[in-house]
């Protein structure tokens, strides 16, 4: 067959059941054109967001960094302009004075040191402000973040997925947004420049009769105004861009349901294992209840949802102790064991709820409930000879 003939796509060769491809493009893998976020319907978890931040992947608008990095140096240039012009004059005057006195061949080091000194004084103020502006633009969006992970080579990107790249940057909402944003910025800057220049045409036509210094000052002021207005406009356009980048960042970090399950297992453990552990804990609790409830002096109930067993042994502890407690099914089990062993069961809804919430098994009864517990024990002592003997021994 000829070079432009087509062949059937074999599902087994990694191309799926796609339609036929020209023979010249047979090497193109159709997975390049597969959607990257297919099946990613879940919002990113806190762990995924934190991990992305540690890797240097954060929601950030480069337009905001660029706008701040342009505006602040322009303001610094306007502030330092008189000082910069003065240094330029001094530099020119010095070089013209020594031009006939120093030999560039033998005394080039002196000239080079002088040039670097003047150059540093001219550039350093604006350069420092530019660096601080770039740092401020990043800190404003993502806070302090230092990581070297983005600098590590990633060999997976040596052979990029051109289909996915083109789809993301050209044939997608993100690509169309970037194109529209750049066109709007170019048009807005062009309008600002044209309006300023048109407004200054009458004044510029009179510069033919002005001095060189006056002409330079005037043209410089117009250029500075255009740059400052453009920077303010770019800053205004960067705010919605930052919001868009933040939304896009969270969209790109979305997870599949399986990824959420795997992360949950990593932090919380396998649900099956946790279920077995809970079952084991219930067994241990049942054994403890079977041993502790019969030794209790009274069981305070809700009556159906909560049950708290209270044991008072003056020889062991000076105050009553919670020997067992439970809710719903466990509460029913505690009441059943109490009745089986003849332990008095007293219904007191507020006290049962309060003791269940404020004391664990083995803890003494909280001090604020002493009076209520004393009333319950006194009531039980009237019908329980064993408890009455304990209280009588304590009073003696």
C-alpha cells in the first residue's frame, strides 16, 4: 500500500479502538489526547494541597508579580530621578575631565573601577526596589515558601505529551483565556500610549526651540507616566487573573474517588481493620463491664441512652469512682448486668448525661457532682444494706 494508506487500529497495540490513522502518523499515541482530569471529581484534600505547596506548586498569578514588579520600580525611578540625573552629570563630567589625563591602556583599572562605582550608584536603588517588588508580589499571593523540589530534574518530562500540551495551551478554556488576556493587555497598553502621546503632541512640537535638557525632561516624564499608568492597569487586570489561577489550581488538583479512598486509608487506616479493632474494643469493654458492674454500688441511667456505674469504696478512694459507662446498646448491657447481680439502678437523666460526658472509666466523680451523687447514694443506702454499712463505717 502507499505511504498515505490507512490501517485498522488494533485495541491490543495501545491505540484502543480508535479510527484508522495515516501511516505517517501511526507513531502518535492517542493517549496524548486523553483528558488529564478524567474521573477527577473530588475536591483536593488538605493533605494534597499541603503536599503540592511543599513541592512548590501553588496558586499564583504571574501577571500580579509582573504588575507589582513594574509599578514599584517605576515609582522608585520617579523618586530617584533627580538623584540619578545628578549622578549622570557627575559621571560625564569626571570622564570628560580625565579623558586627556589617564591612559586607558596603562590605567584601565582606575577607569573600570570608576565606571562600576558610578554604574552601581545609578542602578542599585531601582534594582533593589525591583527585587523587593518581585518578592512582595510572590509573598502577597503564597506567603513565605522556600523549596528546592521544582529544581529537581524530572525525566518524565523529557518526552512531553504534545497532544495534552496543545490541548491545554491552545484548544482549551485555559488557552483561550490566556490568549484573550494577552490581547486585552496589549490593546489597553496601546490605548494608554496613544492617548498620552496625542495629548502631548502640541507640547512636543514646541520642543524644537527648547534646550536639550528641557526636551529630555519632558519626554522622560511622558514615558514615565505611560509606564506608570500601564502598570496600574496591569495590576487591576491581575486581580481577577489571580482569582482565576486559584480556581484553576484547585481544579488541576482534583482527585478521583479512588485517590480519596487511598489517602483515607493512609491516614485513618483500612476501614476493615478499624472495624475489627472496634469489635475487639467492644469485646474488652464487655469483659470489663462483666467484672466492674457487679462491684458497683449504683447504676445511674438516662434511662434508655446512658448508663454510668458508680463504685464507692472508702478504703480505696475517698470519693466515688466511675467503674463503667456506656451508651445505647452498651447502656442496656450495663443495666442487664446490674439487675442480674442485684446492683441498684437509679434513673436520673441530667446526672447520667453529665457523668457520661465528664468522666471516663476509672476516674473519680467530678467535684461539681458530689452533692448529686451523695443524694443518690443516700437514697440507695435506705434499701441496700451493703452500701449502708459502708457509709456507716465512714461516718464512724
